[in-house]
């Protein structure tokens, strides 16, 4: 591969090293002389280096962008065309033609390549790639123009190209299995066609130009060959695909058949996976498909965790643990087929109700205690017990879900857990887990106590809106007196808190089996009534109960 000036790849490395040094000086509060850096490279690469250095200057002094660019245009007129694609650069005239993004018909091939690279560098997630990968894409892609009404991609056909939309508007049209059309706009700058290219499946939508469209295109086979030299490319496209899948407004998988299952719609998204409701075609049984996020395509570490979750969960059979059935690959990623649990998470109910009725707290605590006691009896530690991983089904049964971070002696892989590594959701972690120390089942006891406290009070035990806030709460952690937690709190529930919410693991002595005796089906209608009462306006129009804003759960 040659660079934008016809030089060898070593030119890229030299530019990268100089840019790193230049940025280091900016970070130190210095304002280095661009000319000194240009003197260190051959004339053939100075335009490229100048573009990068000025871009860095503008990013570190965004309020002075115009002044920086004006000075550079005056000081380096011979490289003016290299600077014109920077944000804030003035337009110029090339003969009688207006220049857009620093390119006109009279520009050299070198400047055309620079403009392509600049356009790609402004398009997420390509904007996060190293310079070499962006330049490689710029060299490999071809520019195409589509008139209004022309089809760029057709649903159901093999995915032939990745497209980067530079100018113009398109409409994305999707026909579902009932031939109902869903459509939404896609405007420049954006990437299109990534799902078919990454998954190898047929295109999931038809994309039609609404105006004259200018786009860069790259055949799928060429992208795969390019990705072999620049491995960062496929994960970047995976991040885009993960961001687009699982959306409520439209989902490319809705209505598709994956193996034995027909996907209905998305029901939840997390950092590692997206969950879909699906129907087993042969039996009509509804299941949940947990799809590993495409952002982890090619990440062997993430895949090992995903597969370990399946291995652990298929060995668990308990009425309060969501079951798993099988594991398969499709659509360029991996799926776990799980028991579908219609209902709402405990996080949902606490958010709506605030403090739950104490009889409901005892029933939920009992069901959860049974699930954890069973898992611990099989040497399985969940490590991420929290309200959003607890489903309250419509029939009042609790289901503990998401064993993605679970640890089992029989499935332990030291390569997946190293000393000092922090896994889980920090709001529900005990100190030893936060500090990356060796842990055992007592981390789940601490999380259990956090959940009981949150059901009792309607607020997290460890409060704060950021990880730093919650870490500070860890340092000041102390269980309040029984009377100050909630009026009418009984001794048994307070004992649960006292025997779980301790800094020292050895002081967490709660017997989960004894708490399991409290288990009972939750009256969901009772929760609905409590939520409605809390949300109903009083005569003055004010809420009858003050609405505490629920803080999301920062994950480490």
C-alpha cells in the first residue's frame, strides 16, 4: 500500500510519531512551531503532516480555530489545498468552480485522496480509527453519484458494497414478512450497507436516493481483504451495527428467520448483548434470543465470556433462574436461546413505586435468596446481581437473569479473570470486588443486601450519579439505624441488611436458605396500584409522593 503522496508505509509511521510528539507538547501547555515539525519530513509528505498538526491545534484551541487557519493559510500558501477540508476553513474558487471539501475537478489525485480521507475521518465510527486505516479506506474506495430515485442497496439481494454517504439524502425502506413497509431518512455523513457486509447475509433494507447523492463505495470482498491488513476496520463497523440493532423504532432483524427461530422484536439492549423476542417456528414457543453485540465481532475474549455464560447456565435448573436451551451462530454473531420471561424488571418497579410494600419486599427477597442459594450450592457466583437483572414475571414469579459475568469452579478460565480486574456494576459491588481482589459467593450477599435496601427505601444503598460518586459512597459506607431507614421496618428485614451490607466479607453471614422461606408470588396488581398511587396527581396537581429521580447503574 502507498500513502497519499506515493511514499512507502513508513511515511505514515513517521507522521504518526511526529503527531504524537506534537500532541504531547500541546497537552503540556506548549504551542510548538509547526515549521520545525515540517522540516523533519520530505516535501512529499509535508502537506499531510501539516493537515494533521493544524487539526490538532484546532482541537486543543477550538475557540481560536479561525485565527489558527488564517495564520496557516498565510504562512503556508503552498499547502492551502491540504487545509481546506478542515472544519472552519474558508471556501476558495478554482477557476470558475466552487470547491467543496477542498476538492474540485482541477485538483490533483493527491488532493482528491486527502479530501476523501478527511470526509471519512468525520464519519462515525471511522472517526475513531487510526490515520493509516482511514487513508487505506480512502485509497480503496471509489466515488459514485446517484440521482434521485436510484437504488443504492436492494433488500434481499447479496450485500455488495459498503457505502459512505458524503452528500445528499436517502430513504431506508424495509418490507416485513406481512409486506408492511417501514421507512426512515438517512442523511450525510453516514455509513450504509454495513449489516449485509459484516454479517454476510442478504441486505436487510432498500436504500433509495431522495436527492442527488455522492457516496464512496467499497466492495464487500475488498473490505474484507483490507480488514486483514487493518484489523480495526471490522470492529468499527461492528460498533455501528450494534448501535443500530435493537432499536424500538426499527430493527433490521425484526421478522427475520434465524435458524429455527423467527425474530419478533427487540426487548432490551446492554453493553454486551441485545435481547430479542422470537418464536420457535416448529412449536410456536416464545423464547428470548440473546445476541452478542457486533461490537465484539473478532474479540475472542468477549466470545469466550459469551460461551461461558451458556455453559454455566445450561447446568442450572431452578424455577427462579431463567433457563437456556441452545447456542448458535447467525447474522455474523452468536446467539443464546433463553427462556422468555414476560414481565418487568425489579428496577422498573422500584423506579415506578419507590419504596415497595414490605410484604412484597419479603416475597421478592425470598425468591431471589432461593435462586442464589441454589447457584452457590453449585459453586456458581453471579457477580452482577442487580435490579435490572431480576425479572418479575406477569404471574408473580421472579427470574434471575444475565449470568454473563458469572464465575464457576467447573467453568473457571483464568484467562478471563485476572487479579485487579473489576467486573460488574459498581453500585452493587462490595469493596473487595471494586478493588479487584479475590472474591467468593459473599459478593452476591452484598448485592443481595443492596437490593433489599433499595426495595425498602426506593433508593440505592450506594448513591451517586457517577462512578466517582459511588466510589466515594463506598469509602463512607455505613448502615443507618433501623428506625431511620423506614418507619415500621421489622427486625428480620433489618437483620438481612446488617448481615450483608458490611465492608468485611467475613461479617456477611446471612443464611440465604432461611430467607428463602419468605418466598411467595408477587401480586403484580398490587405493584401497579402502588405505582399508580404514587404517580397520580393530588388535588393541587402535585404528586402525592415526591418523585425521586432514579439514577442509572454505572458499570465498571
